[in-house]
C-alpha cells in the first residue's frame, strides 16, 4: 500500500520501476581499475543515468555491486566514493527519485551517503531478524539505524528494507514466515519492504508477494528477478520494482545497459492489468 510519503517521492504511478546503476569497482576493492581515475567511475554512472532517463525510467538507485567480495564494514573510502557518485548523479538528474545501497549491509554508511549526496531513499539489509549472509552473520539493525537517521538529521530519507533477503540463509528464523517478517519490519518503522528471490536475477515468489501485501500497510517492493516476460504479473502486486540484471545486455549484471530491455519492462508494467 502506498503511503503518503511514498506517493510524494514516486508520484501517482501504480507501480514504479527503479533502475539500478551498478557503479564500477571502487578504490581499494579487488576489481578496481585505476585507469582513467575516479572521473571514469563518475562518467560511467552519469552515462547510465542518462540512458535510463532517455528510456523513461521512473527512479534510479546506485549500488557498489562490482566491489566483490563484499565486507560488512566497508572502509571510509567506499562511503566517500559513493557520496561523490550519488551527488554527481543528483546534479545531472535533479528531479529523478534517487536511492543508494552500500554493500554489504552498510546501512548507516548508505544513510550518510544519501544525506551528503542528496538521495531520497536507501535500501537496507538486515533490518529485522538476524541471518547468515554471504559475508557472515548479519545482525538486525532497525533500532540503531533509525536512531542514526534521527541523529544526523536525515529523517526525509526513506529506508526500504529487505525481508528474508536473497543470498542469505534464514534457518535461524525458519519458524518466522515472510509475512511475519514483513509485519515486524512495519512495526519497527520500515518505510517499505522488499521481497526478493533466492539470488540476484532470481524471481520472487508471487505467493510470498501476495502474503506480504496482505500483511502490511506500507509499500511492497520487488527486489530481484523482474523481466519483460514477468513484469506484468508482478506490477499489480507491488508498489515498485527494482531491476538491475535484466536491464543489462544478456541479462548479466556485469554488462552495459540495454535500452531495448529497459523499454520492454517499462512497456510491460504500463500495460499490466490492475
């Protein structure tokens, strides 16, 4: 269900499509390429933002996806780099809803980046219920994160939260289903919950999506596995769709954007039955 704050951010669209900008590997990470300097990272992010805009995307989100392998406490160089990248995209696209995620689970860093860079929302991992991620045990963070948001004066920045997140084992909370997890996130003041498949590019369960939508009164977002072929099935059940891998050539997140794929998903969402 769209909240007033969500509608102010995304407008009256029945279902918004958020295009991922996977920024190139940042300084200090194993795949960082120093050729071209930091300006090359900025140019790549700006070019992807411009192509998304040309194709009619509804919103953008930056993520340090190329920083594999991820760590739970990335260094200050990552926070600084992401803040600069977000600020440059914000300057180039001043009226586009803009979000940020800092992997892995660096939710306070993401809030700091969003505040400094002028972004509107963050995607947070591990908001409620601890779980085992690729990077190890991830503690729940809702209380600490929202206190931090208040402390730095970033209340205007929405916090959208993954539940039963992809690339994670949830055996420790196997007796807590996804609807209960969504209700816990809502109770802990999440601005919207994100439902995913088991891994990047894998589709979320339509049954789980319906269960979450029936359980909460905050926005529900699909965070993985959207394609031109299935977007029409997901759009009526979600307030927004986050799309990354499918928008790349060949559906591989490491590749450049494919304008045809972007337009195909947008057309499918626009034509979806209510």
